C-alpha cells in the first residue's frame, strides 16, 4: 500500500469547450510528472490521453481518461495527483458528468484566443450541478496571435464571478509566468500589480477564519502556512476560484499548476461526500469501503473494466464486495491503476483513487460498491436524455445474430446511449446525444464486435383515433362443404373520454349475440386496434360498443366473431372522422443572442409552438413544443445554425392531432411502402 496520507490526495477533472487545450494540457502534465517520456500531441496522434483509434481519426477526445502520479512539491511534500481528461465535444458530455462526479475539484480550461464558449459554460454548470464547489480555471492559448490576458481575465470574472482570482500571471511577452504568492523574480514594472494581487489573496485567505481575519485587521502578517490553509478552505467552499496560466506546448506554467493543485485543490478529507440518505461517507482508510462506479470500458485484452472512484475506506485485491445498488456480492480479483493504455496492478486503493476492476459480473455505471456487511448507497450518476435517434438495421444475417450483444456492449460502456425496440414501428432505435455520438457507437460495434449496421431515420410512431361517432357492420359468412363459419357484428365507435378507462362495452340485448361470443368480438376489436384503417398505425383513445349482431346455431364460432369484430371496427372508424396523432416533444433550446432569430424561425418552420423565452447564464433559452417527426436531425441542424454554440434537450410531452396536409403525406407514404 502506498505510504501517503489521504489528505495529500488531489483528485480533479479537466473540463472545457472542445479545442480549448484540455488534452494538450494533460499531456504536458503527464510529461512533467514522468508518466510519459515525451510531450504527446493530439494533433499528430501521439497523445497519451487520446490514444484510441477513434480519437486519433477524429482528432477529438471521445472518452474520459484518468491518470495518477506522485508529485514532490517545492517544499518537499509528496502528494498524489489523480486527474481525468474529459471530452469537450457536446456529444460526449456524459463522460464529463461522470468525471465531475468522481472528482473533488473541477478544472475549467479557457482558451484565450476563443474566450468563454458554450462548452466552457456547460463545464462550469456541470460542476455546480454535480456538487463540485471546488473549482479552478486554467487560461491557455496566450502564445497564440491576437490574445489578451487582461480581456480574458475580465470575461472570466464577468461570467463566473469576482471570486475567480489569479494565483499566476503571465509575463508581458508570455515567456513565463509569475507565482503571485511567492512573488520571486518579478520585473520592476510588474511589482505593484503583483503585490496588489498578493494582497487580495491574503485577504481572501483571512476571510475564511475568524482568528485569521482578526490578525489581518490588526495589521499582523499571516504566515505562508496560514495563507495556504485559508485558501484551501476558500477553494473547498467555492469562495475562491484560483486562475492559472499555462502554455502547454512551451511547458510554461505547468510547474505552477502542479504546485497550485498541491497547495489549493480540495482533498477527500476537505470535501464531504454523502450517501442517498444524507449521511457522510467516511473517507478514512480504516472506514468501511464505499465506492461509485463512474465508468465502464470494454478492453480488447482484459474484457470489461469497471472504473470505481473510492470515496471511503480501502478497496483491496482478491476480496469480496457488496453491490448495494443490485444487492448482489461481487468478487474483486485484481485492482488496476490505469494511465491511458497502461495498466498497473495495485494492492489497494483508498479515498480519492480511481481504479479499474476487471470482469465484474453484474455491476454497471452508477452502482455503489461497498464492504460486505455494509449497505451504503451513493446517489447514482444522472445523465442527460438522448436527443438524437437513429434506426439500426444489420447489414447481413450474420450481423443480425450479433447485433443485440453489440448494442448492449456499447450502451454498458456509455450510459448516454440507449437502445429501444419499438413495438409499434418494429425498429431498433439507437439513441444518443448527437450524430457524432451515434457514428462513434457504430464504429465501436464494428471494431469491437465485428458487427456492421446501417443507420436510417426512424419511423414516427403515429397513432390513429376518431373525432366523431361512427358505426360499422360486418357479417362473416363462409361455407366450404361441412361446417361453415358465421358471425355478424354491429359496432359503434366514439372518442374515449379521458376519465373513462373502459374501451369496450357490450350493449347487445335479446341474445342477438350469445354471451359466450362477446369475448371473441372484444378480442377481434383489440386485434383490429393494432393496425388502424388510415395508415396502419395503432389505434388509441377509441371506445367501441357492440350493440347488435346475429349468430347461427351450428356455424357460429369464436373465430368467426373475432373476424367480424375486427372488420366492423375498421368500417366504424372510417365513418367516425378518423385522424392521425403524432408525438409532441417539449424542447429546451439554449443559444447565443445572435442566433435567436434563426432558431425561432426554424422552430416555426418545424411546426413548433414557442412557449416562452428566457435567459440563463449568458444564453437565450427557448421553450417550445415540436412534433417528434421534425426533430430526428435537429442535433446536427442546431450545431450548423449556431456554429456549435447551441444545445438542446427534449422530453416526450403528449400526442396531438396531425394537420390535414401532413396527414395526406403520411398516408401516401404508407401506401407506397405497403405496395413495395
């Protein structure tokens, strides 16, 4: 077991907009820590973080990658750094959420050449929602043309608050950085600015403790230890957000960031994690083990790897743990520390560590693992709902046999992917957070399961109903030499009242249809509702009443009355002003101010109804109801219209009547498909 105190562990997640330099920063940290023997680069495919084939081909981070290493501070103190490089592309935001949940501190990266972007705000908001009060900001890109440190700093403070305060500032020519608290080798023309900034940090530190503030107000100097202690408390509570400056490709600011992480970032001892009942999870090494499954990876050599963030106690290899989410025991063989592709077996893991366990039987992302005899349950990770749907079909019969398992594997690895087998349209629907998200899932199915599939726009699960009263009649009469078939049914249909759960009624009098044949009529009506008369969609919110008919003493049978009931329903519906119903989605669209006109016009074009417009964290928020038929490609369309700055969420709301002109198109398409 490693000989380091839990209070000296720093676990942080690196987040931000795509292209802001998160992975480049991660590679620079890994090179400085000695995890990698060269400075990797995502651009040329040598990044130790973006190491998968999919990431190298697309030149973006797709998966969250966790690293751990030891760092010796300038004061000679040994700390353990556990940090995760997260994707910035919005389609893979699920990895950001799970990584934030597994960290104590969120590090938001801001590219000075691009400024505050939608991904920056999303990362900041993610920290807030996931309970990460401890945050830091790293400014990158100051070595690029047309960048301005002062402007970037002002934008950060305007967007995220005046408690975002620099602890590092760049030299005017960006040839290096100055550690404000140490204030060594400061150019003469910057001395006043640095001393003023240092005074502000000392004041922040003093405000965290009554004793320190009294000492500060009395004009007594605070010791370096008191300043450090005060700033750590301020970071942990969210009252202070330290701002760093790094130019990773030039290895400028990397040491200062490592020193700052060691000095300021929260440890598992300074942040209280709770179970679902609000009880604190003890982080001490001798406390009962408790950990949250934050990620799952299908490794080509090891098989399923389950990543666990240890919140309390000690997880040891060759032991038994309890999955309190499923109430099942699991056997832990090896415990692995994973740095990119490299896996190292460790004897034990403690609070703050993120380790991988191979080949667990029935443990999934969001589950809690704890010591046998305990029943600690940590609140599971809550992921956003999918916004992009695609129908999936196997290319060959061989693929058809394996498609179910392949889809299960990619969904287990990424909970923001969902699979639905739609019983109405008879399609397999793959749901994700965007078109790139689904394309990557298809590539993974091909690469890892050797399954090739085609994608297509899903069919809309329309429903059919009636708006008036209609009657239908059908006499089923068949004679084929011997016993025949006879059954006659008169049926009335009408819209089913919302407060009436009875969809079938028997109003036959005088024994026109014997009571023992009424269930057969009901079954025929039920089967007829599976495929309506307009376009073959399921029938809903229709009440059917059988009120007359006739029978034959010898030839009547249940089959005959079932057929008669089904055919009578069809005729009755056609006489009752049938209409199509379509699913309506409640949509929340977040866009910049300058895109408001385009988005509003597009939503109206999609037959949407705008319900309200508001503002949230510098973005315009549009609430609207939009037919699902218009939204299958909206993720890609919104990205195009807003230059990647817009996001949206949607949930199913209700079914509504389809306009007449759209109904004609749907019926015509159904007839063409039926003919083919």
